[in-house]
C-alpha cells in the first residue's frame, strides 16, 4: 500500500527554506519562554495578521467567475463597424475571454446575498487591445445623477455611525430630499430589489458611453446584459426565508451550476442614440436616473457571454480583482455623463488604496498574455516585475532619442465632439424626476405593485412623520395611486 505522505510537497517558508517543525516554537525548555529568533513563527504569524485587505466600501460581498464573450459581428441588423471600431465586435464568432463579478452594494463582506440592495454586474473583457470593463448594476438607473452626491447616498444607506444599524429614517431622510431617487426607489422596493440569484438577473451599464467608428463618427450608447436563464426575483418573505439559513445563496447557486456544466449566459444588447442633447425628449439622455424608452431606442443584440469556469482562489481572484469605468478600448469612449466622470476617478482610486498602487500587476487584473504592457511606471508598494520599456533599461521616460517607448500610431480618427458653455455648478435643465417612476409603477404586475407598497410602508412606518409626509408627496407626484396607497399603508393623509 502506497504511503500518501510520500507524494506531498515539502512545507517551506516564503524564502524557500524547508520547515522541519511546524508544531512548536523554539523555547527555553519545553515550557518556555519563547526566543526572539523564531523566524518561521514570526513570518507565519505576521503574514496571518495581514492576510485580509480592507473590504470595498461598496460592493464588498461578491462572487467571481470566468468565461468568454462571442460576438455576432453585428449590432442589430447592421455590421458592428457602422457604429464602432472596437475589435472585439467586428467578426462573427470572435471570442474574447471575460471575468465577471456579481455583488451586493451596501452590506459588508460577510453580509446576506438576500438583502434588498442593488446588485453589481461588472464584466472585464480581455481584448487584443487590452482590458475593457463594463461596470454596472442589475437595475438600469441610480439614486443620484451627480457624482458629488455619491458619498452622501452611500452614507445614508450604510449603518448609522453611532448605532451601526441600517436605519429607515436615515435612508428616507436623504431620499425625501433627493427627488431624482424616486425612480430608483420604485425599482429597488419592488421584487427587482432582490434578484433570485445571480444567474437569473439582468445587468446594465447604467451610465451613457459613446461608440466611435473608424471614420471618427460617434453615437451615444447604453449597455445591457439580458439573462438567458429567465429573469426571476424574490418577494421580501421569500428572501427572509432564505436569509434565515443561508447568507451566500447566490454565490453557491452560481458556483454549483458552473461545476455541473450548466453554464449561464447573458446576451449583450445596446441602445443607440445620436450624440446631441435631444431637446425632443422630456429627459436628458446623460441622466443616469432615467431609462431610454425601449420603444424609441430598441435593444440591439451584440453578442453572447457564457460563464464556464469557477475561480481557484477567492482572495486572489475576487478580493483583489479591480474594475473601473475608465477602462476602455479604442472604439468605446466616455460621454459627458456627470456620474461617469466621478466614477472613473473613484473606482480606480479605491483599488490603489485597498490593494496598492501596483494592483494592475496582479494576474487577475492584467491584460491577457498576448497583450504586452509597456509603461514607464515603476516602484511603489508591492511592485512585481518591471513593465516592458524597450531594449534599454536605463530609459524610463518618453520622449527619448536614445531608446525607450514611443506613442502609438495616430492614424485613427479621434472623435471630437464640440462643447461650449460657462463653467458652473448647476443642475441639469430637464430633471423630470417623477414621470418614469410613475410609468414604472403603472407597468408593474399587480403582485409587484403590492410587494412594492408593502416593502415601502414597512420601512416608512419606522420614520419620522415629516419624512413620511415628504415621501408620500413625492410618490403622489409620480402617480396619484402610488402616493395614496403608500399613505394608506402608513396611515397618514395624502395631502399632508
């Protein structure tokens, strides 16, 4: 009978030294005291003390899987090249490796996946031109339209800084003073606020981007991921039953499905709009609290994503993976969306804080192997290797007449939208905070409306009366029946 011990690798330190005793420290006699030169113990315990990195401020709990995206070669019925020169879309059947992270937003790293909360839906495409990240949510809109309010909305949704409880009075105090949040609240407190699991929820890029073609022509675009497993959500009662026994049901469901070979799929669709202010609309197309109506701007299929591989290490591939709204490839460009500009700084900055200034050197964040990274960046905490700098290691600057790196070919056509106006701090003109929330309320199935009202009134009943009255007024502006039913549920007058 073979000895299973014989095939085990020898335990070593990080220095590569064999460890002959991993059970006891070095001590004076068998009872101690311990001696200071316990190198193996000191290295082991000091690494253990540091093996957790700060959790994300938002999206702390998440689950990662890998797969591929297969392009249709078309956008709707047109060749993809009509709208964008991004290489990953050009050819039918072209496959691009992807990594996706699903997440909750407000809860901590060990919180429940059955909580009422937006769900993060972040996809990293590893293209031949480098990485492209689509960083969004399961809901198509957000609470606010200006990034300067992001710390405020998150503080309102996070636990109270004194009691450390998530308090309805704090949440609705902020929301009652933020009229543009009514659309998001109408989605969030309906069953869409608790997806059944990650496989059966949709995704949306939320922000508006631009697509740019080879001629330098641009259009506005929104990205949508449509689940092929059917879209399913939970009522609060169903979620409570799950949460009673399981905090990570959605991660478990996705992991086990992939292990069984039931590979989930999402079809990437886009909505396209010509790039101008569109005065004929009753909303601003760059306002991320608004949906582009599908009857005016239809969904156009682009390709199919399939997840077919689970991660091998949670810390390296989940905790340390980094996404950013500024991670774009040629053919995809920014719009003037006020939230997008703020997110583009914040998302990458938080990774420099959490993981370190060299987070992009980690394997999970690097481009694929056939894309060479060539920069003059170097040093910093936890630097791992040196990026390609050409044939002369002494030259780490550009331009140089001796060696080093050179700029890429500028033969492509840059998209140059014309922008003019006074520099100011001002809201957008077409706010229209209520119409889409009202439309969403009226389009819901009866049971969805019932669940929405129940969820809102359960929490609003715990709020101060002046906050209740403001929220009822806002809901009444969305739809008279909406406001009346919330008022009845918390026993206050509609016209309070």
